[in-house]
């Protein structure tokens, strides 16, 4: 089949690449000329500057100019195209609603082109990105406004986990198709023929609105799991001695009715989906006149979790961050990606800077270029100029007073020995991912260890000017400012 994918970011590029791998003729379109040139080169270094996913650059290199084509002008490929996939950025507005400006610009441009095509064969326009419920009807309305003939609209949401997007595209757990007509369903069945009637993959055909809702409810439920374990399991283990977090997790999830996914504690979930989608769902339900108390609590718990360990360091460890040097390890929102969108590290850095740290010494295996882009803000240079960028964890830790681990990169699991040979106590290790299995050795050597989902562990040497007496209680969640706009 002939496919056009509009938008080549974290959704569009993996989708286009894997479709080309199955032998479809795929044209990937983007308005960013530099990005398209990087993909067209087929070189891993160029591709991974924009989307860094294991195995993705190999697929692009193998199929570019064979089954996969990149372009900044979609005009020449409109004729005889079977399916257009819309993989367009839909960021949140300040009120929690979805910014549809990029999407609207794209579909109006597409409507103009489709109205002028000579070949009037059936074409299906598919929303792949997460868009508000009802967007398929909006897409249909815009096409009719431009006089497009013989078209259908559909919703086919993506459920990819970043860091596993290629494998998730090749072997998805489900394919959800929302369309109105049998004709459009049959076109998409042909596109996804290898997944229809698969023994393991759920292939679901439903209405466009149901497909749109499935994505929102799925992401919101996943974030609910994370917030529950952070807000209940983690809080118990942080407050009551002799509760083993890992044993608690195993014992609770032994019940087949309880999901094992999300049964961990962390310094909050980030990424482009969870926070944006739950805010959008809250906004949509508010406008429908329905209560959103549960969703607000889930969102607020997750947002506070991103800075919660800093509050614990101040109130429990009596650590004074003013004029201290802090190593921040892990900047991407999760391992195996360079994506920093809504990363906990962004909130950690902002909180540390606002508390007067002299320097943040930052390191991430993949996200250093992305970090420089995120933290280059001419209006806030007086803050962000205090961030320095380093080529290794050892280099970032050298000369610091405290360490904050924010992302679960595997290389951080062996840091206990590195810490002992690089800095001397008194020293505070804040572990937002429970990455140090041998933390007892650190504590025995005099280092203070503050893990998420665990009690503060004092080292032998913990009296220093780095620590100040402060017996204030950590604010309760209902005392915090509400994060979700009304």
C-alpha cells in the first residue's frame, strides 16, 4: 500500500519505519528541513539526534529510498495514496486543554491538497497521535469544508512505550481501529494484515470516539497505578520502620487481580503522554459537567513526587541546599531515550535552583544535547547558567555535596563504589529510582542515603555545615497548591 505519515517525531518516525519494513511504500513528511535531511542521510548519528530508539536507525538506513522516503513537500505524493497517518504534536495548553494549532494547520493544508487530486480513489485519514475525543469528527468536517471527495476518517491510537517503540510497533499488544464504515475498516485491515486474527495481538474494531477514549483511559489508568504506589506503598515504607518496599510489592501483586505494572516507586512519571493526557481528560470531563476528583488527585500526586525527595532532604536529613553543588544523574524521563519532555529532572533542577544551589552538575547517557536545548532560556539564564554538563557520572559527581539520581539508567546501579572513591562524607545521596542495591556499604562508610520508598539512612559522619536543623513536617498533599487548572 502507499502510505503518507505526517509528522516524524517519536510517534511518526517509528511508525513510518516499521510500516516500510513490512513492504509498504511509506512517505514520511515533516516541515522541518533539517530533521528530514538527517533522516534521509540514513546515518545513525543524524537520526538519533531527533529520535533515539533502539534499532530504529537500522530500519531507517535499511529502507530509506527503497520503501521509506522522506520529504518536506507532500504535494507530489498525494495521488494514489491509500492512507494518511496524522502524527502531529498536540501539546497541552496552560488550562489543561490540548493545543490543536499544529494539527489544524496540517489538516487544512492536507484538505487543500486532497481536494485537488485527480485520482478519486478511496483514501483514509487516520489520527495516530493522541487527540481529544471527537477529533475524528473535526477532521471529517475540515475535509468536507475543503470539498474532498471519497474519503474516510479513523482513529488508530498508538500505545508505544518510549525506549521500546520499535519492538512495540513490530509486536504490539493491541491494534485499535475506530472507523465508521466497513470500507474504511477493510482498508486498514489490509494495512495491518499481519495482525488481524493474530493469536496473541488483540485486534479491535470500534467507533472513532471509543478508540480515542481508549487511549486516554489507558494512559490515565497507568498513571493511576504509578501514583497509587508512590502515594500509598512508598509513603508507608518512608514513614514506618522495617517495611521492605520490594517485599510489599511482591506480596500485594501476588493477587492475580492486581497489576504488577506500575508496582514500583520513583520520583514521578514523565514523558509526553501521561501528564498531558490526564490534563486533557480532566478538561474534557469538566466541560461535560462531570466530576474529576480522582483524576486531579492522581495528577497532583505525580507532580509533587517530582520534587518530594528534595522536601524530604530538607525536612528529614536537614540538608541545606543553599550554595551547595549537586550532581544530577539522569535527565531523560526514562532510560533508553533522549526524550526530556516532562522529565522529573526538569522539576528537580528548577527546585534545586530556586533553593539556591551554586551548581548543578548534570549527566545523562543520551540526553545531554537535549538538556542544553531545554535549559537554554534567555529569560532565565541567571538560573540555568548554574547548570554544567559532564561526560560521565564520575565527572558529574566530583566536587559535589550531594547526589540526586533521577533516571533509571542501568549504569547507575554500580554507583556506590564510584561515590566512595570520588567524594567523601558527609555527603547526601538522594535516590529517586532505588538504583543502589549496595547502599548499606555507603551508609557504613558514612554517607547519608535517602531513597524513594524507604527511610532516611544516616551515615556515621553526618554533622556538617551542609546540614541545618529544621524539624518542619513535609507538607501533606492536600496542603499543596493544586497543579491542575480548574
